[in-house]
């Protein structure tokens, strides 16, 4: 039966741009000679990443994605820079209180004792909570114990034993948080521990199955956490696209390198052999062609170092009927600079953490500049954890042990300065302020001054709480100021006037503002 072909459309005939029956217009010439418009597929990388995003960022798959992203060299470096600063901030701490209240001072001593006498240093637990930076949230369980040490000053009290972190991947995949009947607040955290997570025969049956951690025993920290969204939102979500595109580009780059180095093998076979193989897929020609294809594929993969081919020549010529060539090894170059594409996405990743300077300055001291963007980012992260300690740990610890305090008397947890204090600037500011009597000389002010310049010494509590003892302390250890700052000029060479001379150049000194 002969198939009849019919012309279904004269679309192209109607397009004047393709006609040669008349000269092309200036517009047509301009259009035809315009630069290349289409692309060879870079957008496909972006489209593929966007296709994967809804699947890879939806819980619980998001936990796997964030874990994989954390193994990326650039993301791991940015996270480690944040961890380094945070470790510095929590290397030591202090418990602040209302020094005018005996009950507040007593409670502060108890809190300080508990936080310094857990199974591990407090900074270890707080450092573990900081992985919310990767997953968006972190959960820990408060574990209490009775102080049974007769030598302890708090024998018989309820002490905080540890703040045990509960890994995100141990939460129930369907319902990690259990809400109240009205859906307004979280009442417990649900873990689902299954035997498949452990080596066979190497686990305690008591830890398997569902575990419900009451919210009263939990500590929850995270980024953008709300009552309706206890999981918060991982900072990694904002750079998912850049990370996934970078991964895909690197994969393409590896493929491209293999093509550039090995070339693309081209097998030339006589036309009649190809035709016979197509007509009879089970014939000898097809079998022979398949063998040649497999051999040349193995050569390109490095699994085979040679192949055997017929040496027949075309009749009357010196040209061989079979030949193999490798195209692309002559170094024609790439259509894209993959390094530039990758670097663009690296910058986006580092900038998300305020660590862009790590890419431009390899010798940067991340702990040296108090005004660095990274320091500001980590300062916010530190405040999130400090707030969790002050709102979710200290009030409960005090309540369990019978401490009843007003809001103003509740002790507060405070970390160290994130960056080393600028002793020169702070000391200068203190000197200028005290010389003109701008601030009161009280225990609180003096302790704050010493903290600001990095001194560990604090005025003892027995002096702070006794006004007469404090006055004696000041008279003994604080020398009277001999500064004449603010006196101005009476006459040239004299600084004894009570008014400022019009010729006084210090009037215009910005340091006096």
C-alpha cells in the first residue's frame, strides 16, 4: 500500500522571511544577523533544580537534604566559621541578678552552680543545639537529678544533669510535634525509634518504638520558630537552588573533562553493512556491528586497550572501509566557564551566612573584627540560644527548687563577648565619662566597666550588698581623678576656666562629642 502524503499547512510558504522571490527588508536582515539567541542547555540545570526543590525541601526529605548540604565543602566552611565564633562566646558565662535583692543573689548562685556542674560543660550542650543553623530547629531534653552529695552546698535539691540533644532524624516522620486539641500549642515531641536504625542484636529494646517528650521537658531553639511552625526554617533553604545548581554543574564538568581528555569515539562502517544490520537485526552484520560498538565503548571507558577491525579497502582506493577516530581532543574549548558559574554560586552560599569575606581573604581573622557581617550573624544566633536558656531552663530550674521571684529578680544567663574587647577605646570612653561625673560610681557600673574591658575580676558580693563596705572599697582602691577635662582655657597655657574659651580647639574635637 502506498502511503499518500498531503500538505497540511502552507505556514512556511506564507512567511516572507523564508522567501527568496524578493529582496529582504532591513528589518529581516537585522533579525537574521542578530547575535545568537538560543542556549545549549544551561537553563536546564536551573529547571532541574527547581523541579527537585519541592521534593527535597518537604519534611521529612528536607532532613536528608540539609544533611547532604552540610557535607558540601562551601556550606561546611561557612557553618564552621559560625561554630568557631559561637564556641568562643560560650566558653564561659555569667549569671546576672539584681544585686539589691538578697533573694535574687541567692537564686543566681544556685543557677550558676547547676549550670557549671552538669555531666558535660554547658558550652558542649549549647554547641549541639546550634545545629539548628543547618536544620532550622534543634531539640534537647532537660534531664534532672537529685543532688545526693552530702558535701554539696545544695544537697537534696533538684539539679540539671544534662541538656540531652535529640537528633532531628529520630523524630516521627509523620507527626514530629503533637499539638493540643485546639491546635494552638505544642504539647509534646514525638520520636519514632525503630530497630532498623541500629545494628542487629546490638541495641536495648527499651529505647525502641514511640517516645513522647512533654514540652515541659524540652528545649526548642530555631530560626524563625513560631507556635504554629515549631520547626522554623533552615537558613539552607535560601541557598538550596545555588547549592543544587553547583552540584549539577560540577557533575557536568566531570563529564566534560572526560570528553575533553578522551574525546568522543567515532566508528566508521561501510554503508552496506549498516543497511544489512538494520534490515536484519538478528543477522551476522548486526551481530558484528554490536560487537564493534561494545568494544569501542569499552575503550572509551578505559576497560579495553585495543580492538580488532577489518583492514579491507574500498575498491580502487587506499581508504579503509572501517576506521576509528576520537573527536574533541584537539582542545576546541568549552562554551561556558564552569569555574565562573561555580564561583557565582559559592558567593551566594557564603553571603547567606555573612561569611563572604572568607572567599576574598584567605588570611582573615574571623574573631578579630567586631563589626564584621559574620559576627553580626552569629551574634543573632547567640542571642537565640541565650534567650532559650533564660526562658526554657532557668525559670523551671528555680521553680522546681522552691524559688519564688519577681520578674525583675529572676537571674539571667549571659555569654561572653563574641569578639575581644577593644581595651583602648573602652578605657578611653570610661576615663572621659568618669572625669566629668557623667555616670554614677556604683557596683553595677564598675562591674560592667570591668567586663567591657575584658577583666575577669568582679567586686565581691559582700561588698556589693553593703553600702558602707562599698564606700570603703572605693576610697581604698579607686584613686581620685586628676583630669581637668572639661575645664577649658582661661588664658593661654592655663586650663582652669569654668567656661570654654572661644580659642579652645577642643570645642571642634569630634572626640568630645
